[in-house]
C-alpha cells in the first residue's frame, strides 16, 4: 500500500497523525493507498517555505530559470510513460489517454521555456525631453494551485510552469482522489535543479483549500474544478485580496447542421462524448441535431458505440472505469433520472460487458434521444459517459439553447458551410469554439478558459493570459541628470 504525503521545502514530509484519505484503483475497486490530509499548520509550513524561497527565486536570472524549466521538460518527456501509468492506476483513464494529457501538459512547459521572451517589456526613448519610459513585469509571490481529479497531470501544468518561470513560487493542492502524479512531478523538479521551496505540494480536502484561501502570504489562486467550488474560491479569494482565476464545470454542445459530414460528426461525437469516460471538462455531452439529421446521426453513433470496449485502462480497452464508486453511482442515477423524465434511452450503459474485475467502477457509454431543455440530464453537468441528443428545427433554435445554458466552456459546430461556421464563431457565447473539431482545447500559446459559469475571474489559463496572471506590470519613467532641464515646476507632468 502506498502512502502519499506532502512535499515541502524539497522533501517528502509525512505526518505521524491526522486525517487521511483512501486512494482507489478504479479498475479493481480496491484501495491502493492512503493520502495524508494537510492541516492548517501543514499548509502554513508549505506557504512559509514557498515565501522564503521566493526571495531568491525571483532574483534568479531568466537564463537560469529557463535552464531549469528545460531540464524539467527533458525529464518529464523521458518519463512520460511512467507518469501516464500512475494516472491510469488512480484515475482509471486508458493509458493512451493518460499519455495524451501528459503530452498536452508538456506543451505548456515548452511554452514556459521561452519565459525570457514572454517577460520582455517595452522601452520608449524620450517620452518627454530627456525622459525615457519602460515597462517590466514582476512575479506576485506565492501562487496556490488547486486542481481537479480528471486531469491530474495536465491541469496543474496549465499553471505551474508559467508561475515558476515568471519567478513565483508554488504551493499545489492536487485532487485527493489521484494525488500521486503531483508527487512524481515534484521529484522531477528537484532532479531538474529547482531550488527547494519553489514547488511544494500539500494534499487534502477543504481544510487545506481554506487554509490557502486565508493565508496572507498566498498572492494568487488558480483553481479548476466544479462550479460551486470555483465560485466559492473566487468569492473568498478576491475578498482576501488575492488574484483569482477559478475554472468551473461545463456542458458542451455540438451543433450538427443538415449539411454536415455525418460520418465525421458521428466519429467526433463518440470520441468527444466517451473519451476518458466523459470525465473531461471539454467532453461533448449534448448533441444538438438540426433536423432532419437526428435519426441518421443517432444510428451512426449507436453503431459506433456498439463497438466500444469498456475495461481496465491498462489492457487496451477504449474506455476505462469512472474515478470512484460514488461518482459512478451519481452518473448512473442521472441515467435513471433521464428515463424518468421521459427521454428515450437509445443505448443503456448501466450494465456493461467489461474486460476487467467485477468490483471496478464501471459504466458503459450511454445515449439519450429526445432530450428536452427542461430535463436535469440537459441542465446539469453529469461528468460521465452520457451523451444527450436534443432535436431542433433550425440553427437559430440550436443557438438559443446554447445561449441560455449556464455553462460556456467549449462548443462545436459541424457543417460544410463556411458562412454558417463564421456566423457561429462570432455569435456563440462560449469561450472555446471548435469548427468541425469536437474538443477545441487551445494549444499552450493560446489561453484556455470558458465563459459564464465555467470561469470566474478575468484571466484564462496559460498563453499570454497565463503570463499576465502570474505577473504584475510596472512602468518606469526615468531621467538621468541633464543640467539643462532642472528647475521648479509644480504643474502636473506633461510631455514636452
Ligand atoms: P471538485 O470541485 O470536486 O474538486 C476540485 C478541487 O477542489 C479538488 O482539489 C478538491 O479537493 C477541492 N474541493 C472539493 N470540495 C471542496 C470544498 N468544499 N471546498 C474547497 N475545496 C474543495 O472537482 P472534481 O470532481 O475534482 O473535478 C471535476 C470538475 O472539474 C468538473 O466539474 C469539471 O467540469 C471541472 N473541470 C473544469 C475544467 C475547466 O477547465 N473548466 C477542467 C477540468 C475539470
């Protein structure tokens, strides 16, 4: 049985007493280890270590910082299969998917390796006679990152490479459901030569999160998780004077127009609906079929679903288990609700044929037709392998649905009409848009983030917005003595 513990000031620091959580192997249903939960005192220790390390790290040259980032990139790349296996063992997603998330995280590390360029300011000579002006961006201090279970490697990497590259120090609180990958990453940072205290990990639950929100030395909070907690973090973090970006839940629509390539659209709906067992914030969970395409696309999707295998992610299945039994049962209860609410259950995943042990947290891919906007399976984020088809008569009716929904994370349109796609990208009230692309996750040099209840705060993750989030701007106006420009002048400075 593994015991996962905190990483503070460059060392794993087990605590002898206090609460712990259980870690499961979702494919067997067995407990595979425990994770220490941090008390307020442990969080304080981690933040103090980060605050102390900040004093030197922020002064460390850009050349040295990018060398450490590059060394970290090399180590991570060399060990990505090992990290993927750790993710699969605790999250359940299939190995190829776990490797995919590590690769997308690596891209942010690669982006951050260019931090010397990203932090460059501007310089204007002679803004007034004898006076120059220039801008610089400086780190904030201790950055806290609180991450969800569904991307235990990639989501933290949306933030910490940029935070560290920009000269901040980090305390991360990973999900207690799959905490090991963050400790693996912590050891890689140490091997890469990152000074002790720059990257710290505290494990735990609300107690640890509240301690981070309340700690006066924590200057920023980057949160990813469900919408109620995102709202809580945003409201309390900003009340405490911190800079906050809090990414929340999602319900991503895929609008299929009558002229779409239905084979492509059916492939996309299955890949984006059931990949990672639907536990992705960018999963497609609603297919909006503009008539007359519904019957045809449902047939094509069902045919593809019948070929999907569900089983242990280490054994070559298409879809793994859900993360915990509680979550599996919650998703299954939505299938019960959908039936009770009158939707047509086309494919029922509640008793799947499984290539794996019977106690695993299994749920097969599920498809509903005739879903109405009033139903809870349409309104709520289910976060499992459940795809709902809503039939609409027109593009406008489909757009009105998307507009009215509380979430605005990702969205996709499938069409062969460039004009329709262009109108869609301009009108839709959603942060990340795909055109014949079902999971439009922006690359590292663009920024990731939704609208409406999918994000609280002004700044999205990574890309230039990430650099802005982890730095503060300063503008310097300087004059070096020129005897000809002395003298008294009490007027407001004007450029001459
Ligand atoms: P979650 O909200 O349950 O947990 C997220 C983090 O918050 C974890 O570290 C958890 O320990 C902590 N937490 C849980 N309850 C808390 C409480 N009461 N007070 C303070 N902290 C608390 O989310 P999850 O189940 O781990 O992840 C799934 C959710 O994350 C989904 O809603 C999904 O859409 C969302 N998500 C969003 C994005 C995005 O980019 N918008 C990306 C990934 C996941």
